[in-house]
């Protein structure tokens, strides 16, 4: 099934608030061997935890027509306004910025605005998802 | 554009236990990153690392070279080739080249093959 062609430009509801704790950051850093001491900012790719929630919202929406098992992460970029830190309360709001078809695959580009408890932008996470339907 | 500095090459070992820990820490439980049988069933040669795992290693490299966390303003890459992680583990090699505008061009390879495309970080001043 092809992806809903009107998807481009659509903004999805924000994720639930995510509490950034020392424990979560330390576990993420440890898994990748990244040096981390309490009080340090989170590793630069840590906001994927929140962005991934937003992507799950897109991929599990039955109206969108994405088959979860046919999605490959093609590209990812983080633009930080400031480092994420323990104590932050973050949420992500995902917008589909583009949709095109190449060789039977849907190339879905997304941008998730990750904001803190004051509503200030902390990080923009841009992801490209490659969806090969019906393989 | 002037090349300000070539950074040292660093080698990072990846084991399946790391991928299990990363799946838990990042909230991405896709079994192709943990289970050999599932990976093979979808046509992969073996378990593969999350693309985000490899990008996290690239960020770790920048943190280690810069010597302090939190200096990365931007980081991104294309996931051009999977990093296959057999039972005995594998190694990824990262090397960077810093331009005088704060941009760091990163080359990330596994078994001599580039695994990330256009991997770039930008440092804050």
C-alpha cells in the first residue's frame, strides 16, 4: 500500500513529556562508551529518544499507511540550540517535510521540534525514513 | 576552505551486548539489531547495528577529540551501509578533519568500507 500522498506538510500531535534523568543519560552514554559524568550535558544524539517517540507516532498512524517492518532509517541530523541536560522535560512535535517516490520506495523526510518545559526549542531532529511497501 | 586540523583515528569495538544495552537505553527494540534469526529472515547477513548507534559513536569520537561534552552544535549522516555485528563483535574506525569554520568532516568505516555518508559535525564556538 502506498503512503498517503497528502502526508507532506502534516504535523503530528506532540509526544508526551519525557523526563531527562541522570540515569537515562548515563545508560545511553554507557551503551556507546561515551564519557559521561553526572552533571554533564547529554550526548549529542541523545534526543533521538524523544524524536523516536515522535516517529513511532507517525509510523503507527493507521491513516498514514506505513508498514512498520518495511521502514529503514536513511538519514538523521540533530541541530542543537543548546545541549540537552538532566532535569530537562522534553517533548517532540513531528512534521512531515517531504514525500517522494524513488524506485518503488517512499522517501519520507521529517523534522521534529524538541522543546523544553518552557516551550523553548532545544533541538531539531531531522530524519529521513525509507519505506519499501509490500516487499 | 582551509583544513585546520586532522584528528587522530580511533577504533571502537561493537558487541551485541552493546546493541542490547543501546536498544534499552534508546527505546528502539527492533530485533534486527539483536536477533540473528530475525536479521537473516529479512535478508540481512547477520545482526546489524542501529544506524543511530554508529552515529552515536561518531558523536563520542568528537567529544573525545574535543575533550569536553556538549560542544556539538550539529551532527548528522546518511546511513549508507549497515554495520554487521557477528557473534564475536566488530570494530568501527572514526577519523575527523576539522575545518576552520568549526565543521568537522567525519569518516566512519567498518572493515575498510564507509558506513556513513556525509557524516558531519559542527562545533559551537
